[in-house]
C-alpha cells in the first residue's frame, strides 16, 4: 500500500510539477523515495529515472530494493559529469574562463592565467586530484564547471531532461546552490520539462555552502511541498525534544505503523532522556561517560558524539597524529612567510636556500619586521617545540613552501560503523593510505580472510617456508605497537609485507618535514586511528553521524574552540543568529540519532540554559553531577 505522501507526489509528477518531500529525522524519506521510483516505473515502464543520493547507505538501500534498467542511481557529480563530459570544446573554454576569473579563486590553482591553447592536446577528465594545465578536475570543480556550462549552453538542459524525464535528489539540503540553479533555473531555458523531485529536511542542513532549503522556490510556486510528519525511529521523549528544538513549523508524530522500530505492542516507546551538567570546568568528559553504565565497546549501538575530530582524538587514542595534521603552528608560520613573499612581489631566487636562510634574510631586510616574525600564537608553539623549528629551518625553502597539511588528509572517509561502505574518493594523503593498507593486512590476517589478505600483501606465498616467513612477519608486526611509524614502515618493506612504493618515495622527498614528524609517532596511535576510521570505536563527530541511528547516544556539548557553534546560544536563545541556527541544527541531528536512550552533557551552562533544559527534557531528567560540600566530605572519610 502506498503512503499518502507518495500518492500526493505521484499526482504532482502526473501534473508535471516539481516537488519537495519534507520530513524530519526518522520519517522514512528514503522509503518514500523508493516507493516513488517503484510506482513510477510500474506506471511508466519506459521512463528513465535519475536518482541522486548523498550517502552510500541511501544508494545501497535504493539499489537493494529496485533492480531496473531504466533507473540510474549515483552521486550528483556523476550525473552532471555524464551530461557535460562529451562536450570537450565547451568544457575547455569554460575551465579556462573560470580559472582566469580573478574574482573567483575556487578553480584558480596557478598564479598565472592559462590559455585555451594550453589544453589543445588535453582531454578534460574528472579524477581525484586537480591539475588544470593538464585538463584534470576533481570533485569540487565539477559542480562549478557544470553550473557555468548549463548557464551558457541551454542545449545541455535539453539533453539532460531528454535523458531523464524524472530526476530525484535525496538529502537535497546538502547539495550545492549551483546544483539547484541547474535543476530549477537553467532547466527552464530548454524546451523540455522534466520533473525534479527533492527529498530531505532543512533542519538537517549542517554543512557549509549548501543550499539548506528551497524556500525561495516554494514561495513562488515553482516547487510544491509535501510534508511527512511521522517518526519511525525515536521514542516519544526524543520526539518531544526534537519538536521543541525545531523552529520551522514541522511537528513530528509517532508513526501509526505498529511495525515501526519505535513501536512496542501498539504503543510508541517512551525512551529515556537525560540532561547532565557540571559547573566544574576541570571535570573530564570521560568521567561523565564512564558513569553512565553503558557498554561503549558495543560501537554498533552506543555512540559518543563530539563536535570535532580534535575532541575525539585524545579519547580515541590518536592525539599526536591530529596535532601534526591540525595544530602545527610552524606550518602556519611557513604560510605567513610565503604569503609575505608573494604579496610584497619579492622576486629573489631562493633556490637552494633553506627556510631558515630565507626567514633570516627577510627579517634583516623587511621595513616592518612584525610582518615576517611569528604571531604570538605561533611563537608560543615555537617556544614549546624548538626541535621542530630547527627541523623546519633546515628544510629546502622551495620544497617546504609547497607543503600543504590538513586534518582531512588524516581522517577523511571516517565510518561510523564497520558495515558502512567507504567513499570511492578519499583525500587521505599517500602515507596515511599506505599505513592504512598495512593495518588492513594485519586485520584481514587476524580474521582469517586469506584471499583478501593475499591480494594486499606484497609477500608472496609459494611454499611452506614462505608460509612460515609470513606468519613470523605478522607476529613481529603485531608486537610493534610501541615502535615508531618509521620503524614499522621499514620492517614491512624489508619483510615484504608491504613494500614502500613510488608514492611513498615521492612523499618522503616532497614532504620531508611531515614525513619526519610522522615517522617518530608510536605506531599504536595509528592502530587506534585505524579503528576510529573503520567505525569500530564509540566515538564520532556530530556532523558525520547524520543519517545513522543508535540505541544509546551520548552528546557532549563542547564547542571545541570552534566559533561557528555555541550551545549556550541554543539553550538561552541568544547570540549571533547564524551561530544560533547552526547550533540548533547540529543539536537536532544529534538528539534524533537515539532509538532508546539519549544523554546530553553540558559543562558550565548558564542558569537560563539549565531552565531551558528542564523545559525540553523535563525537570526530573535534569541533573547536576557536581558533589556538594557535604558529599565531598563524606567521600573523603
């Protein structure tokens, strides 16, 4: 039996009207999406449908339920690239124009303009990296180039709509505004009239530079909204909190379907919600978490949600690695120096000079020395890490200035469950990928997955002696958790478990500063990082968990020195409007992950925030865990 909302959508499709299915967390939007596709194919067997999903899980769910030759399921990037790729002449022209646009630096990766002639012998290709002069673009550039092409060449809109009379976009709120402009503005310029359908929830728009909502199109009637009110996931107590947090007029109701996960014996589960707070700034979150009595080793069903990977790093056991990729102020100082050289138009040939020599010459010649000296924050880091400054000063300047380090190179493609599929496009750097392959070999061997193990190791097994040598190598590797990463790399290379390939050799020569720092880290930290990346720990970020659900959820409200969020603003309904709205949305997403129990911990809330918590959670469910003076005295006796 079709859902009423699906029936309404099918009527809009028949009328040729674009639509939006809005539904809160746990409403079953992907289920509705599947029903719309199935019924559309049943009624119109020859119709070609494009379905664009945001997550691998959603794509998998669609493909598992529908096997039809007229359905194409994939990412928005793949959809757009399929349309524009054949038009190489237009692609090259647009790529050159965008690269040379000094007002927009999103594709300008070289200091000088490029000419169309530079791409004459090249074919524009979509890969995992960017090399504009070779005609290679990556994930980020495809959207911008496509939008520019659709704006300039209406024939593309005609082609896209001829190919796919029905185009469906899942998790629309996370798409780029450029994509929405293509589908709802540029499509109008063609003589075709495909129906475009969006599925999602504006309250779960938690990423920067996304469309967020379709209010402008709803207001003028170019998109018709269908609202789905049911909630099939959360217990009543969580639904009540979610409804209180929302401010867009959408109120959720428990599902009337007795088979819904949040129903028991025909009744919606009550669930458990608690708001815990402390006025002791020194209280560690670990102590609070450990006091819950939950089994956090059950990572499939129990999660602790922090705002950033930096907050997770010490808890998950990889703090040094995160510090290297995200807190190295000497790299910030290197950026300060190279930016100064560029902005001042300094044309000195620094070939063969070390970073230290370049710094000394600039300090000696600068009219304003403050411009080339470290900032106060950089200087504190340098004072605390003199050995790193010595290492940096010895680096070849031309090599060192090109070094780019980002935490995404460390933790990109983080899973929240080991059953979750990884991305096909990861921005992890080559050394982290190599270490990942080493740990994967160890993991596969321990699981007895011989076939996959033999595909990944470089040590070939042709005899019993080879088998014994392999077992000995694995045994030694298992015992190297306290060895350095550098020692593990050398052992795996010499033993044949995993050879140092050309990419690692290039990494060592092009990023010697980073390689030196990583080589000294205990391998145990990477082992911990591997478990975190594979979703086998209870820790996740509040952003990454969107789309998932767990029986028990512990939310730690800590801004992590990120001024984009402020949970005090949320509970006191104050502060900068944009920060308040971001905090509201991320809190909504966190709370609605819980199927059974939700615990929120806030360190140092104001009296106003505590009162709001009592309103949302219920007075009996709000607890201060600080000991009173009397309790403290008793505990000391």
